[in-house]
C-alpha cells in the first residue's frame, strides 16, 4: 500500500509559488516531510502518522487523504475547486 493512490489534492507550494497535485499517500508523506511550508502543529503530526499508517497497510488511503487535507487547510495552502491534472 506504499504508493496507494487517492483523489488528487491541490496545494500551493510556498517555496516555488506554484500549484502542485498530490495524488498518493507516498506523495503526501514526501510533501509533509520535505516541502511543508509552515508550522508543524497537531494536525500536521496527525497527517504524518496517517500517511505512515496507510503506507504500512494499517489505514486507508482515504483516511490519510482526509487528514492531509485538514493539515493543508490549517496551513492555508489548500487550493479548492481545481480540476487540472499534472
């Protein structure tokens, strides 16, 4: 389940000011660990744990996506209503 896909989440990468689609648990985990732009609070930590659990097969990709979206909303980098594909 390491590379489990989910409905893409579009975020604004504050490092490059570009939009980025995150479409898998592995991409979300990588973004959280390498490209996270802001404070790393409670929801951020929950998102990291949810992605790790999903990659180990102990949680669903949908659950990891849900917590990831909450974290991106808290960090104010979530981009709503996008339909572009990478």
